[in-house]
C-alpha cells in the first residue's frame, strides 16, 4: 500500500468569510427634541438638542443609546432621526 500524500493530512481550507469581520453598520443617530430626566438606573437622560448614538432600536418605544460615555434606554418619542 502506498503512503498517503501530505495533502490528505492538511486541515480543511477556511472559507474567506470565516476570517472576515462582520460588516459594520453605519451608526444611527437621533436628536433630542425635549429634555428627558432618567428616573431609573438603566435610563439615559439628555437635554433637547443633544445627539444620541443609537445602539439598539429593536423596541418601538424605548431604544438603547450612548451619550457622553453613558449607555442607557431612552424614549423614542423624545427624539427624531438625523
């Protein structure tokens, strides 16, 4: 019997997508229309005119956002997309 070739012991080739990072979605931002005072520790307070980076908009009423290094939930009806 012949010896197997070295290629038969090679690990399977990875598909290019295995090494590729997930594409980044452009960040979505909203502008605050009104002041909002956070009442719970997981809420994000802001003032009218501030721009909030949206991190999760899966809920229709409360989104997760980042502002001034803080992350929290905020009411969507206090903001408008920009």
